[in-house]
C-alpha cells in the first residue's frame, strides 16, 4: 500500500467520522452512530486486507 492510498483512506475515514458526529449532534443520533460504526468497520477491514496483500 502506497502512502497516497493510506492518506486517502485516513482522509475519508476522518471525513465520515466528522459527518457522523455532525449528524449525531444536529439531526438523528442513531443515524450518526450507525454511520460512525460502519465507517470504522469498513476502514479497518480495508486496511487489514491491504496489509495482508503486502505481506504476500
């Protein structure tokens, strides 16, 4: 995984974490929680798969 891909993943994760916090505070808390959890799970799974590819 290149540094550029890693920065893109980190940037998208930070954006969606901020969006989930904004939605949690201003609109619907449950949607914010679901968006935050799904963002964390998706980014962790993606990073794990990328690091497994690099080990081979």
